[in-house]
């Protein structure tokens, strides 16, 4: 049987159909080479703009971080005592999570010999007190009795560090929202976003991510912060203020102590029986109750055999007119 093949053309060549769509597309792109150029340029510009935005944001953030760091550097206890006299720091806490509102007022000065004098008064605490530190001597008056705290080991350094921490220090992650200036001062408004575990979440129970607004008054020349008011929404939660060159503050209870002529000796053997055993002797006015700051790793005893603990009750029942010897022994 003979095969037959229909079609036109010579030999066995097949007819190639004309693809209209492909031809139109090819023709369109041949006639519009600028399409690819514009697309490429657009992509390049987009990348450049994003890079510029990121660079500007990074630079702005670094500038703000440097600015906040300069404020922190200017606000230290050493600089305050060096440049100012008779300093009063007042800090008020409101709307706390687990306690009532309270205020701390601390007066500070330094003698020509470099001796630090501090007077602290509390208002609003469950047990308010007044406290005087002069040199390495710490006295506290609770309204009825006066106590002397004997410093051992690094107690004095830690106590001074606590005072240093009362001078305003910013978190460092605040953002500057507004700044206005007058002749001598600046008003700076900062926003801070609460972080998990920070002081705002612990003291106030404020949720993570909540914005705290801080309004600072700053001396332009020294960058000393003279006031800080912090709010959540319309609710004030904290205020801080510093004044200088005020009147000397010498509380009545401390003046009465300094007038006493009769003294008593209190002795403490720190790390008794241990490798770091050290003897401390304190000469204090009579009618003053001797006590110690808490040391978690040590137990304080009233006898050399370490059988009778120097508890709070024992401290309160001590005879404030006779000498006292205590033994601080590391717990087992």
C-alpha cells in the first residue's frame, strides 16, 4: 500500500505555523528596550533608598545613645560633690505594685578632707527612719531608739555605692521625643519602653512594651539633671529633683548623740575562726544600740563558743550602756 502525505512544500519539509502571540511579544520587547533599563534602575534606586534609610536610622540611634551616655556621665555622685555643696536629692515613688507611695530625701556634703556626710529621711514607709552617715559611721533613728551599724568587710563601699545609685541614671535605650532650650536649661522629653525584669516591671508591675514618658530639666553647661518627672499616660509614677547650696542639715537626734560624753566599746570578730578573720572595734555613745548589716553567709553570735545567736530580739534587749563583743561566723 502506498503512503500519502498531504501538504505543500518540497520533499518531506513540514509547514511551520506562525505563532502570533510570540511574534507580538518579541516585537514588543524589541521595540521597547527601555523597559528593562527602567526596571533595573528602579531596583537599584530602591536598594539605595533602603540603605540610606537604614544608615540614617543607625546614625540617629547612635547619636541618641551617645547623647544619653553623656548625660549619665555628667550625673555621678563624685561630680556632684566636686562641683556643688549642700546637695539635696528628693525621690518620690507613686502607684507602686506592692506598697504605698513614699519619698526619700537625702542631703549630701563633703568636708575639705573628703569625708562624706549624708542625711537620709524617709516618708511613707511602713517604718520611717532618719539616718546619718559621717565618714564610716552610720547612725539610724526610728523615732524611739538610735542604732549604730558597724561596717565590716566591704559594707562601707557597698553603702556608698547605694548612695551613688540614687543619682539619676538613664536606662540608655530611651528615645528623644522633644527638646527645648532657654538661656541656661534644657527641657528634654524621652520615651522608654518597659523591658521584662526592669525596675518598672518589678516595682510597678507595668507590662512589657508600655511607654514611660520622662521629662527632664537639664543644666545646659554641666548636663546635670535637676528634675525628672515620669508618667504612664496621665499618671505620675516617679519624680526626682536635685537642689544645690541649701542649708546645712544636721538632725536633732544626731546633735544629741554628739553631745554625749560617755562612750561604750563594741567589738566584732568578722569571719571568726576562718581564714579571713578580722577584728573591728567601734567606740560609740552610750544609749545607742549596736547592730550589723545583714550578711547572708554569716551567723552572728554573742559568745565565743558560738552558741547564742545575736538575733533581732537580742539586739533590741542589749544593754546600750555596756561594752559588747560579737562573733560573725560563716554558716555551714
